[in-house]
């Protein structure tokens, strides 16, 4: 047990032991096994994994060029990394999933740690942006679902596709190595920097006509949306850190 408790302070990477875990029993353990088995199919079936990668890449391309294309032209260049939230998130999933399949996060030393950090960042980004987008679409239901039938169908497609981003994050979660406490704080800092750019930086330093938060989202009740956004950042990063402690070592990688 003493050896397990020393993992966070170990300089060895990848880890060969993990912090003490809380045992999961009963219905919770059964649910975890069911979810693991279902997600494992996508990891180990090349066709299914390829479909997910294609869908993610196509979604990112559509987001960058179509949905956010004109918004890039209206925002300062230093804000561009913070403009396309969904495309950035799904692209990070592609990179993180390739890193896991290639074993880059299992590289010795800081290389492996850096990839593990990125994978955790991709987990939070995908789950947060997926939940945030569905919240905003439904919170402003009268705005997004008031158009013609084709527009309403598109909005429901966006709800479903962004819910899929939660699945993306779950896929990475079961395969990732744990981070140290400092690593989770760093993930939270990066995620909160996006919240700062959306709500504080835009308000304090940019003209009212310049919008960093997603194109088409109404400005009304932006303070409520902002509070929900920050809450998601904090809660999801905290749950990720706790979940990694509860879930046990990552699944064996025999892709």
C-alpha cells in the first residue's frame, strides 16, 4: 500500500503503480463495466474507430470554415484559438485518441506526461463543450427552435452531435493515465482561460461588436450562461480528478 501512495511523487513514467483506489461494488460497478465494454468496441474495431475519426474531422472542418469562418474575420488574431470551441474540442479528441493508440502518453519522462496532460485536457474540453452547447441550445429554445423545419432539424442534430462529445470524453477517460494534483490544476487553468476570454476579456477589452463566444448565441442572460460555463469548468475538472482515483488503472491497450 505504501508503494501505491507514492505514485504522485514518483519521477518514473509511465507509472507502474497507482494511488490507492476506492473499490466500486454493486450497481455502480456493473454500470462501469457495461460502459467500458461498449466504448471498448469503438477502440478495437478499426472501421468504427475510423468512422468516429472521420466524423470528428469533418465536424471540425465544417466548424472552422462554415460556422466560424466569418467570425474569425471579425475578431483579433490573438483571440482566434478561443473562438471555435467545438471544432477545437473534437480535433483534440482525434489527436488524443491517436496518442493513446500510438502509446505516446506511455513514453518515458516528460514526453509521456505532456501527452497525458493533453489527453486530460481533451476529456474536459469535449465533455464541457458538449454539455455547454446543449444547455445553451435548450436554454434559448425560443431562439434556436423558432425557425423553419429545416432549421429545427439542424438544431436537434447539433444537440445530438454535441451529446456525442461526452462519449468522446468518456472514451479517453477509461484509457488515460492519472495526473498529479498539480496536473489537474493546470488543466483547470487552461479551461478557465477560455472562460476568461469569452466573458471577461471580451467585456473589458473588446468592442461590443466583437464576439468571441459562439456565433449566433444570444447576448441576453449572458451572465447566467457565463456562470454555468465556469461551473462546468470547475465541476468537470474536479470530477475527472476524483473519477480517475475511483476507476482503477486504465484498460489494457491491445488494439
